C-alpha cells in the first residue's frame, strides 16, 4: 500500500488508508505506459475511462510523479499562437475546468489569469498578433495597456524609467495554477480504482523486439510482456529511444525554479516576461514561485545553480520591487526535453505498437489532461488523435513544423 497525505477537507471513503495500490508487476499487460508522471497517469486514466482498457501497467523508475510532475511551476494556459498548439492546450484547459469533478479529488485549480508582458515595439506587435490568433480560435485573450496591467496586478512595476518599461501585456483570464501533487494523486487514485497497476521503483532497462514490434519491456523488476507500449518519460525519452534504436530530435536540459518564504497574499495573477526572463506567481500557501528559461547546457541534473538563481532573482525584483526583501526558501530543477520547433512529439514510431509522447519542453504540465485524453485515444485506436496528429515525428522530415518558440522563450 502507498500512503500519501490528503489535502485539507478531502474525504475518500473508498480507500480510507491509501490513494492507490502499489502493485507488483504481472507477466503480461495489454498496454505498458512508461513514465508515472502526469502524462503517464492521465493516459492510463483515460484509457480506462474513455476506452475501457484496464489491463494496463504504469511503470515509474522512482516514486510516483517524482520527476517533472513534482518539479514544475504549475502554470496552466492555452494562449498559444498556432492553431495546432491552441487546439491541444485549449482542450486541456477545458478539461482542467472540470477535472476536480472528473477525478473526485481536489486539485486546487485557481483561474487567476496570466499576463505576458511586452517591453518593446516588436513585443507589442507579436503580442497583438497572438491575441487576434487566440480569438480566432475561440480562446479568451485580451490586449492591455500599461494602466490596465497595473489594474490587474498592482504590484507590477509599470514605471517608464526602468530598464525594460512595460508597454502592455496579453491577458488570458481563464489561465491559472493547480496543485501538481494533488493532480498526480487524483489521476493515480482513479486509475488504480479502475484496475490499472501502478508500479514504482521499476526502471526500464531494455525492450524485447520481434521485427517491427515490441513484445516485452525489460525492467529492474523483471521482463513484462505487452501488446502496446506508450512512452511518457519526458526528459529521459531519448534514453529509452536509444534502447530501441530510434533517433528523435530531442535535447534534454535542466530547468530551474525557486520559491520564496511564505508571504501574505499580494500577487493576484501570474506574470511572465520574455525580455526580463522570469515569471512569477504566488502559490496557495503564500510562497512566490519563480521560473525562467532552460539551462543552455544539456544534462539530466535535477538541481539548481547559483548563477541561474541570481538572474531569476534580479529579474523578479526588476518587475516587482515589493519583493526586494523576500527571502529565497529553496530551488530545484526538472529535466525537460526540447525539440527544434519547441512543440511536442506525439504519435507513431517505427515500431507498429510503440507510441511516443515527448518533447513538451517547459509546457508539459498544462497539457496534462488534454494530452492524456488524446494519447489514450491514439494508443487505443493505433492512430493519432486529430488533436495530436500535427505533432508526429515525421514532421521533421516533411518540414511541417509547428514553431512555438515565441510561446516558449521563457519557461511556461
């Protein structure tokens, strides 16, 4: 049995002493999901809920949701530029809006809005373009001038005499944050109730192949036979693909973030800035959550570095002078997988029964329910769901890229 603390006020009469069963691996499964983070757990949940597929194992090499799911900064939004990106992220946001009811579990989803600041004339042009593109896709988006920015978030420095004056911002009112641990626990609980096996401390060490099929997954807890494999391993996906002899245009980078000491509620929304290169929100308990861009060097280190922390703090104080005397509490890093066009890879592989989900860079958390929904459909039917069809691996051969570097210039 796996025990985990319950959120305040949560009542779980079905399992009063645990949230999910920590299963022993069986010899055979219809589907093996590699990666017990948000995407893997959401995929498992929707395989059961939407497709009735429950002979499923979710393999996690460490502790459940202990990778990027436990290390992200929980921003949820859908205001992406291109139709393809807007489609999957808006589907996810709509699922977020009903996820507590779906999971029967509190996830502390708070729709407080997000401001993306513009500091130059080019920022303004790009931002207004994105607002109009969002509106064409039915996504809530507004362009705000500096005075309107100050009304939404009074603590932002909109003075004209700073290094990067705020010339305006895009604003998505439906954006927000959620409690990442609770999201993972909610998905795990529902998957476990459906009969799906969640297997922790089970690292994949190789695959058993037969021509263009994978027939088994080798793990530190034995070899598991399977009909289908779904890869949801985020920053370590390239390691798994190497085992299969498959090359993908992925680079793994540490992504650092930090939190402050607990403060009184003073920050009403989320503020992002590419020019100053930081974003800041205030968590439910009161700490400031701050993130920036990915480290330039490739690596798998899940730790902070002082020069990154120093830059984040300087950028935060630039925008929020009120935080000048706030104390840093802790910092950490996740491992993100980045593609050349800053968009994910979802769909088929050269193996007919292996499906790939990776390359989300810094945007994986916000996509969690939408990706789980669409990837479960892809795995169940053996072909890409329309929402993820544009993100196939073959686009790097055809040239049909979905270039979201403008949305991903700062961690998000």
